[in-house]
């Protein structure tokens, strides 16, 4: 897909041009005449990014500037992981099981038009166009630590707003106790799906109070720009106190349920991946320790660091688990 200027986008895909201009920096947008190809991506990213051409932001809209406000919920003080590392070292099994594959393959993901269904136990089920979702609330810059269950970590400047702001617009029924997230799935597009044994579509879930926690972010961008496809464009969730796999990419549905949903990783190996999956240095993965992590992009001698309970977000989230045995409910 090639996008030149806002008027090239069918009007059915956008709410209004005004809205678009409000949220996308137009100058940047016009420069983003970009295809998924690496060379074209380089031209579109502009001089300030040419140094990072080696890490293409894949996707027709990737690299488009988003208008953001600073968030009080940001984590400060840690060095950000470079854009290059964020976009070249990914888990996105629909596009291959190796971390270098999504950057090569995720350009195939069609991120426009895109809709998100809000369904299940809600008074007002609704299907949203992605551009409506983007403009519903001010987009915030929020730096979060990201801890993968594989014992590596990053510090990522995300862009989005609290998922609770969307959920509040729907009146979930009192019977809604859990939320399930379903990722886009098309075998023709995500030809690498058969490389792994997880149950497709990729699905994850949260308890309602976890989903409503202000830290749970409905995410549209990183580094102030539209998400590259390999990072879960056009919309994903990010739950910073849980292992990275809870943060489903490229979601097409949010479903409210009365029972705990089954999730892809829990189904794949119940023993290894629990439903809660809170970052917890005191509960090792059956095959490796979770006590420390390797910070991606740091010099070798500085990579290893201690993993923090709830990934360092204990002050904000520990009360959600009062009275629960976190060794049993891992
Ligand atoms: N649909 C989908 N979502 C996914 C994954 C995946 O394979 N498919 N991998 C998860 C894992 S294991 C991690 S660590 C994060 C990685 O996100 P990032 O590449 O943006 O850092 O995405 C999570 N969300
Ligand atoms: Mo992960």
C-alpha cells in the first residue's frame, strides 16, 4: 500500500480530514510517502532518521508523527531502548518465531482499513474504526519498562491512552469479570503461523480490575510515531507489570466475559505460562530463572540487572492482588 497524502485515503477509512490533521502532523505525513520496502522507508523517515535506516519502520503509516501530551504515568530515569532495537528485536509469532523475522515480514499486515470490535457482556457493543479510536482521547507519551518472560527487557516510550477510558464508554455489564484481546489472524498474510504450536488467533486476557487499571495502555505508537507493524500496528495493549506476552499486538477485538478466558500461551503450556503472568522474580519459569534480566541495547557489562517485583510497578498494582498466593497464581 502506498500513501501519499490524507486525501489518498478513502473517506470510509477516516472520520474526517480535520480530525486527521489534528492528530497527525501533516508535514510529517506528507513526507511519509512510504511503502513497506526498506529503501522507500528510508526516504520517508527524513534526515534525522537516516542513521537508523537499518531499522525500518515497517508499515504504510509507520513513522507518521502523532500529536501527544506528556503523561503523569510515565516511568522516568532510565535510558530508553533505541528505535533500532525496538523495531528489530521482536516477538510476533504470526510473522516468524525468530526475533529478526517480524521486521522483515510484518510489512504484509494491512493496517488500514482496520476495525476493533468491542463485544460480549457490554450494554453497547460497537465496532470502531481505527481512526475514530485514535482521536477519541488525547494521546499520551508514556515510558514503560518492558519485561519479556524470556528474561530480557527494554524501556519503551509508548503512545496511547488508558484502556479504561475506552471501557468506560461501554458500560460493561456487572457480569463482565474478564476481558479478552484477540489479535488479527489471516493465514494468507501471516504465513509464518505454522512455525509455532500456539493456538491462533493470538489471544490474551485480563481480569476486569487489571484492564481498568490506569497503567493498562491502549497503544497506537512509540517514540511519538505510529507503531511500526512489527510492534503491533495499528493498535495493541501494553500491561507494563506483566510479562510481555500479555500485551497482545494488532488487536481486532476486545471481548467482555464472565469467565477467565483461555489464552494462547496458557493453552500452549499451562505449566510455564500462567493466566496472571505478573513479573515476579520469586517465581522461576520451569526452564530458567526470572531473578535477573538482560537490558537490550546496553553494553555487555551493563546488561544484567535485577528483575523487580511487578516489574517495578508494585506501588501502583500490588493492591490488585491482596490476599492472593502469587506462587500459585503465577
Ligand atoms: N499477536 C501477538 N502479540 C504478541 C506476541 C505475538 O507473538 N503475537 N508476542 C508477545 C511477546 S512474547 C512480547 S515480549 C511482546 C513484544 O512486543 P514488542 O515487539 O513491541 O517489544 O509482544 C507480545 N504480543
Ligand atoms: Mo515476550
